[in-house]
C-alpha cells in the first residue's frame, strides 16, 4: 500500500474526517489520495495560519480535522499555533518536513548539505510533541498522534518526509 493511502487510513481510524491543507512539494504524495477518498473532506486554504484556525473551529464544532502544511508555512503560523496550544485544542498537525535530510539539489544536479532544519526546535518552543514519519514502518505513529492529541487536549505534530524521493530544490 502506498504511504499516502496508509496515512489516510490511520487518520480515518482515529476519527479524522477533514484534512485542512495547503499544497506543498514535500507531501505531494498525499494529494491525490486525499482528494479521491470519499470519507475525507479536503479543505484547501491559502495560508497555513488559516489551516490552524479552521482545525480549531472544526474541533469547537464537534468535528475532527487534521492539518497538512509544509514546515516553512508552520513557521509563519506561530501566532495561530500559540493560541492552539494556549487554549488546549487537540489538533493533529501533519507537517511536510522539508530539509529533514539537510540535502539540497543544485541546478547542476549536485547534492549539497544545507543548514540544519529548525522545525523541531520551533515545535519544542511551543511544547508540541512531534513524531517523524520517514518510512512506511512509521505510519502507525499517525494514529498514535491523533489519539494523543485527543487524550492530552494539545496539538501533536507528525513530521512527514517525502514518500517518493523528492529532494528540496529539485
């Protein structure tokens, strides 16, 4: 089974029915799977902060949603993330983990080591537990994170690496 399908299956088992999403390159392996799954409603947004706010609204309205954004955008959403943490809103945050491997492809096709990715320190600053989903074997962490968010009443993040070999800058 494709990793995107397995992730969607885990989300549905945890009661997630909405994915609030801003397209990104790191998690494009999820896009078609989400769109064609009749049990998931995909809500497309223009900014990552909107995704956080909509997930909060879904929770307050009695529904369960998860957001799917890239890490560069979650940085831009710091204020909305702060409110989700402050008001103890259970939220599953799937974050495309761009630059996890620290490699960048140059225009000539060479692979160069890049700067350390600040995603984990950013989440740590908010006290958000996070799990790396870097292989098919890591997919059960999706259900675990959904349950943990519901049990603790706090956001929990899943750091998703590309399932199709995408390399930043390629």
